[in-house]
C-alpha cells in the first residue's frame, strides 16, 4: 500500500475494533455485525464513548470493504456473515504494531506510558524500549502510520498519534502538543497568583489552553490509575 488510507472517526472506530478483537479475543473473530456494533459502543477502552446504530455500522463495513479494508466471510454452520479487517495484512504489520495502531485508532493520541499499558492487553510489549521500536517502525513505515506529536527535547508525557486521518485533525493534535508545554513535565504551567493581585496569562498562552492541558493530564492520570486497578484485581 503506497498511500496512507485516510479514515473518518467512525471508520477509525470500526477498523480499530476489528484489529483489537483479532488480537484480544481471536476465538470470537471474525465478528458478526452485532458484535462489531457492541464493540464499537463499549464503554471501556474507548475515547470517546459512542452510540452507533446497526445500520450505520453495516454501511461503514460495506464502505470499507469497497476500499479493500474489510471482508465479509461466511463460516460453516453460521447463517450470518462475519467481518474481518484486511488493513494490517495489507500494511504487513506484526502483532505489537497492530496493537499500538489499534489503541491509537480507538482512543486517539496517547502518551507512550499509556500506549504500552493499553496495547499490552492485546499483544505483549516487554518494555519501553520495545514500544519505542514499534513506534519508530510505524513512523518509518511506507506509508508512515504514526507520528510523535510532542516537540523534541521533551522527555516526559511524550504523545503519539496515528496518521490515518485528515491533515486538519493531525495539525490540530500537533498544535495542542506545541502550545506552552513545560519541557520537563509536558504540562502547561499555571501562572502563579500573588496574594491580592489578578493573575496574568502569558501572551502566547490562553486560559483555555491552560485548562485544556490540565484536563488532559488529569485524564491521563485517571486512565493510568484505572489500568493499575484492573491489573491488580
């Protein structure tokens, strides 16, 4: 495949689900239409949580099939056709690369720490060194499939995003990572407020940007806590 296959948000969810289930629950893969709908709408391991209808998902699967990204198969003894994805075989991706790409499709841009924890539920990723090799492989793939969004020089909270989406969406994610981030923590610093004075916001940093970055950090910490609780239960 010589060109990046661009996917809208709904197509990303459907392809992400099919990749995820092929790795996490291969005994139930390929998936019936109803299983794809349920997986698209599940509340865990998804961001954002959506409510897609069966006819809507059916149309997406058919649209992807016309682009050779999905195939409907009929298993012996089953009356309903089942769906599988063809994208990762066309791209010649291995298991860890499939898992990381699926996570980026299902939850959007994420930190490397989040990616390692979350992708490992589908395919074992031994350590951060292995994850970095996977990410670099996706970035250097032809066509390139992922990109580091955090500016060079920042070592903590490094975020990556996939490239199977519009240039506008990729640009908006990149701009978010480049607005006022602290070079150590990766968080936009909150202006200090002196007692009895009004806080001033730097010219290159709006209050909305500050709040947006803080909300992102809170979401990241909440996700990590949730993943740790699941692994310890």
